[in-house]
C-alpha cells in the first residue's frame, strides 16, 4: 500500500492491535498509568525497570544496577525489560508519573504490526483490500503470538521476524526494481532491524540475525550485491550487534549466561500440526513433556490452507517458483533453525527418535539458548506468509475477500480455547502481590536503605517469605520505599549470584548480626535462629504475617519479641 491507503492501513492496524491485545489482557493493561494488572513474569520485568529507574547511577551500560540483587551488580536485561524501550524511557523518567508501565502498550504495537505486515504482504501480491484485511487478522491472531501475550511481553515482538521474511520475499520478487544503491540499503536496513530486535528479546534477535545473514547470501547469489560489499556490511553489522549487546546489558556482568533445560524446552517434530489443548476442533497429539510447549508452532486449520495454497501456487506460477529459488538461502536457514529447535534430542510425539550427545563446551554454548523450541517460529511464519502471498495468484479476485475473512474467522473460532486460556492466566491464575498495610512497612525506607529477604526467592520460592508471589510482594515494597532488594525473579541466575544470595548473605547475618542500614524479612526458622545468636542486638516485629527484623534501636517497637 502507498500514500493514503498506507496511512489508513496503519490506523486500522493500530485499532486492530488495541482491540486484540485488550481482549486478551484486559483494556486496563493498555493504559500506561495502570500497573495493577501486572502479574508473574511480566511483573518481574516491570519491577526490574523500576529498580533501574530509581538507581542514581547513570554509567554505561544503563541497565546495570545494584538496586536489585544488592550489593552485586545485575543487568535488568535478564528480566526481559526490552532494553530499547526501557532505555528510551529512562531519558524522560523524571517526568513520568510514579505508576507507569510500557509492557501493555508494547503488546498493542506488536499485534498491530503483525496486522499491518499481513495486510501489506497481501496487497503487495495483488490481493484485494478485503482479502488483505483478512490476511492481517490471520497473521495477528496466530497461535504462536497469542500464546505469548500477557505473560512474555518481550517475546511478542514477532513483527521483526515476519518483516525479515517479508524482506526476503520482496528481494526475491523485485530484485531489479530498487537499483544498486537500493539493494545495498536493503541489506544495511536488515542489520538495523536485527539491532532493534535485540533491544526487544535476544531469542528473536538471533533468529532475525540468521535471516539477515541468509538475506545477504540471497542478494549475492542474485547479483544484487557483490560478495565483498556484503562481507563488509556484514562485518560492520556484527560489530554493531556486539556493541548493542553490551549497551543493552546482555553481556558484561561476568556471569555465565547459560541455564539448565536445553533439550527439555524443545520443539516436537509434530509441532506444526499439534494443537496441544488450543484447538476447538482437533485433539491434542502426544509430546514428550510440558516443556515442549515452548516449541509450540501450531499452524491451525487456516494455516493448513495457507500451506496447501503455497504448494499449489508453486506448481501453477512460474513467477512464484522463481522467487522461491531466489529466496532459497533464507528458506534453508529457516529449516536449519527448525532443526535447532528440535535440540539434540529429536522427538516425535512421546518418543525420542535419537539423542545426539553434546560435549561440555557445546552444551555450555547451547544452554545460553535453552528454550530452543522457539526456533520453530521462523518456519511457522514462513508458511503463513508464503500462503498469504500465494493466494492472490490462485484465487479469483472476486473470491479473495470472502476467503480472507473466512480464514480469519476460522482461526478465531478454532483458537478460542487458547485465547480463553490467555485471558484466564492473566486475570485469575496469578495472584496479585500481597498488600503490606501494617505500620512497620509504611516508613521502612526512612530507617533502612536495604531490604533483605531470607531465604531469597531465587533460592527456592516455596521456602521464601511470601511464597510464589514473594518476589512481587517485597519488590513492590522496595520500589515504594526506594530500597534495594536481594530477592527477585529472573529468567536465569548466575552461579556467583546464587552463591552470594543463598549462602553468603545468611552466613554473614549469623556471623555479624543484622546491619544497621538493613531490614530483614526472615522465615520462621531463620528468625528463631537469629534471635538465639544475636537476641540482644535484634528486634523483630510481626507484620502482616511476616517477621521483620532490624538492629535493636533505642526505643524498640512494642510488639518486639
């Protein structure tokens, strides 16, 4: 679309994204001044940004902070804060209201961008406007995207992945039209997309980067770029990507980025046709374990139509076959990523077909991207995108609008159990943080700079004060009281962090007693042990069912034990 149609399409995409995201997470979540809906993973992301926001240190990388995980330096990037958004907002943080969140609005952008890309893809291949609207809806409401809304906001930025597939298709079908400089800019722009994607999520960034590399090979094969120019651009792009990884806070803390679980969070060979429990019409196929939901890439009945249409169109259209041959490097890369999604333990249903042993060095490298199943997404989006592009080539123009609307409606009906599950999980499944209303909490930050919860949440949530929601309960308190916090929920934890927070802090507390600038929230066992070891210098009060302990002051609280 161009001109007025593009502006209209963008406006419709924004409205569509608002309505779809709002229907899943609730429309209050789309209000940047409402933080009451935040739960679980998405709340952990918000709290990390708030800790960085109140950190007075502005040294680079900006997302490094000791406000959470004190006194160790932790990167907020490991909490999925979407660095490119978080850093941009830090520049205006002082003028933002106290209650402010960007995670809901970002999901509106993500949904709207998918709608627009589907619309543009259909129109670019000759589809009618009504068909394009149906194609946009189909792409926006797909299973892989929908599953992430409300719980993993950073992982909803699928539009960049689709954009790169779209770029490959455009390069394959209009190779001669942009001119030499335009073709060169296409590759440069692709690297910029990879950097921006890294600012949202590293998994998506790896996928996009691999597609960018494949696009460079595609351009060289087609004669649209010299090998030397592509290598120079690629080298500059890799360096820029590495610098961005440091600037965004993904590297530099000295912690091991690996995490256990590689092979468990993989894709199953049946993932494209396995609806799990998300289809109204088809039964669940077996998988090896619940971790394989990370590799869920169910096409759905509408997606099956897209796949079949693509195959039919390839047989009928010489133009599409030529485009497919030109885009072969990108297609091969997508297949390679799908193979990586299967991990070294290849499964079909609940059977392990074969298991390839990994050496220690390879296993450590693989553990950085332990949720390998997500690498099935490029193949999923290629099939949907190729099907949308192929339909105008085989469906009569007078029938296109009806087909597009019918496919979108079919998908909405079929995936209604998935949407219901998303709505339930964001509203009912996760408990809100406990409100701490007793007087001792109200001015805690005036007498203590640091808040230490023992055992820390990351050392075992069930044994930590507050249980599963403890990280949120005390995270909110620490933010409100402008205190540092040792206890938190993160995507991964380094060995040095765990040794400090799970062992050393406890040892130092019993060896030295409580520090005068620190308030401690202790489990029953630790409170009793602390009073035995340092009873004369400790005062503990019970507040909202928690044991709050500090050094004994001149006028101890009346409820001291």
